[in-house]
C-alpha cells in the first residue's frame, strides 16, 4: 500500500535527465517512479545532500541536534569523524556519538579515528589504539578509517600507522586522507597506501596532482577553512572525483545553511546541475557505501523537494519516507541527553602565563582568515598587532605554554576555548595577562566552553559534553554563540570566525607554526621550535 506520492520534475543524476514524474513511497522506500506527460507540480525532486566530511563536535551540538538543524537545509546524511570527542574521551566518546545519532532518522556514517592523539607532541585525554579500531569496525555504523593526519608516519611506514591501515583494508573500510600541501612523489606514496580522499587541498594545482594519484578531493567550505573559491573548477574538470564538505561548522553557520549553499553557489557559477548534485550526493554515497537513497526504485526514500534549479530553495526534506523539514523548519524533536566529559584543571593565575621580556625577538604565529595554515613573523616585543597566546593542559596540572600571535586583531579583552584541535586543551588569546586569566578560568569553572572577557565582565557558553558540545536546543546554542562571536568582533577582531580560528592554532598537523600545551611547534619540520627567535 502506497504511503506517499511525491510529484514534480525528477532530477535523475545517474541518467542525466529531467522528466515529469510521480514517486510512490511505501514502508520508507521508493516502490515506483512513474514518468508522466506533464509535471504535476512546479517543484523539482532531487537526491538528499551529504556532507562528505564533518566533525559534528565543531557545531557545539550533539549528533541528534546537529541533524535537527541540518535537515532544514536538505542534508540527509554526513560522513563524520568523531576524533574530537575521541581525543577527550576515547572509545567511550565514539560510543556516545553513536548513541546520540541513534535518536534521529538522519544517516551519520561515523569513522574510526586513526590519529588519537593526533601527535605525540601534545597531551590528549585518551588514546585509540589499533586494537580499538578493529573493535570499532565490528559495528557496521563505523564505516571508514577517519582522516590519516599522520602523513609522515605513512611516508616513513611507521609500524603502528601501517597496522591501522592494514586493519581498515582487512575490514573492507575506505581510508580518509589529510595531507595539506603534500605534492609530487610524496603525494603518490601517500595515496599508494590506500588513502582515498583529501579535504585539505587549498590550491587547484595541489588538488589536480592528488586526483592524478587516484584520490578524491573534498571541496571544503566551513566556518574557518574556506577552499571553495580555489577548488570549484574541479566540478567541471573531474565531476566524478569531487565531493562537498564543511569539515568544521559552528552553530551560527549551520543555522544559515549547509551543503545547500555550495550547491547554490555552484549553480550560480553555471556548473551543470547533474555534476553539482553528483558531488553533493552521489559521489559520497557511493564512495562510503552509505544506505542513503538516490531516487531509484528500491532505494530508501531520501529526497528533497526544491523550488527550482537555480535558487535551489529547499521546500521539503524527506528521510526514509518521512518529511523531516518543511520550508526551512526542522520537524525533528529535540532529544535530551546526559553529558560525558574529562576535565581536571585548577584555575591559573597571572604568574602561570608570564611571557618574555620587552626587547625579546620572538617567532610569532600569523593567523590567516579562512585558512587553517599559518605562517611565521619575527618581531621584537612589544609589537603592533602581536598578542599573547596560551594553551593550558585541561587534563592535569602542567605548566602553561606561552607564545605569540599576529593578525588576530583584538584591541582589548580576551577570548578562550576548550575547543582546541585536536587534543582540546584550553586555548586563549588576549591583550592583557589579567584578561587572559579571567577568560581561561571561566572555561575551567564551566568544565568546558568558550568565553569572552570585555569591560563588562566575562561571557560564557558552557559546553558540558567533553568540553566540546552543548546538550541544549541547537537554535538556542547558535544564538548564544552568535552573541559571543559578536562581542569578540567588537573587541577588534576582523576574523570571520574568531573562535574557530583560535581553535585551530593548536592543530599541529597543519603547517606552519602552532602551539600545543607542550610548546611552540613547527608543522613543516614536525618538531618543536623555540619561541625566542634565533
């Protein structure tokens, strides 16, 4: 018995044709697609959208709440690496994400984190071993080996890295890559180990080289890293080898849009609708073997009704034959969940973050808006547009790491966060030691969160789930995050996403200079370096 019938112009990506038709749905699946002479509706029916690589934790929402917001924009599935919570809570954290995701019909294909901790040069809250990865692969919801960030370990055939790759092959799982700037023979050797994707390309030439090595390229446009402008020509050049992803998306961005925004931009630039929808749905579904439907008889009824193929306004989102969003409003309910965390840090004081003397020449990190990569600038303290940057170990009472950062733009105040990729210690930047200490201690008191200190006091968004996520309604979290983001910008930062940029200043696997809880790190030489310039 037919439960639903959806009519309109059907966009058949596989056959590359448009035709008027009626889709009949029973028991959550497409039972027939009837082509008719005249479209019964002015609307178009297209496959649901997929974010091919995202860390849900960066939305500051638990998976069920992320899904609740994402479906409003036509997203029906994500390929999600839970290594953020993995770095804090280990396998227990991955299981927390699986449990949260089970409360919604949305498909979240989780990966087994390959690099927890990301490096040996920082302190994480947990470790995920090769044996843990094998155990995780016993669960069919763990569909791939998450991004292999340890590209030096791959090239040097580190035994532990090789073991993890071998386990993925033996279990029939694809392997995600992460190799920013890797080119030439090194890129070929990296891909030869079965690494199938990369989402870190920031130039077209790099992406084309990696496609030549057989890797599929994920065009990333998130809250911090924005590579669409550089990489969108791939849609016309290699439509079968590209996907769309956000990687990291803060809640205020997710409220506005998701993969649909990349589809809209691509159509506005004149790319073929079938190539665009292939990148947005078909390629990730086929590459990762997702159970998500693609508008074929027998498929699960995962689809979108959109107004036209230019504005691409999502009118309805359907998952498993049920309408989960209509006219930009999610129909999924909020699900209450208990937090999980690992946090053990006493408050700090000004003596803990003492810096270098006036007149000292230092190597400062230079932040770049819209990029995860940084560069280096040698300055003599004090210097214009140079602020103190600190990382505080949140897992034990260790000394605070102190360095300096340029181009962050604060003219007063401080901000701090327990979202600090990938080990998620506390990171802070500010204009005075007093303000930095207040910002850090606010995060410690909340046992995780983001904070801003201005002349009015301390403002906090608490993140009780691993210091990364809130259990509250996603729209409320987005509003509070927007408030704190606006305060940070009022303090002088011109960065598009100050908190997101700050969180990546501890990500050692992205060149050039970064700061861990153990000290200043050179990501190109993959070793610690001195803050004091040589």
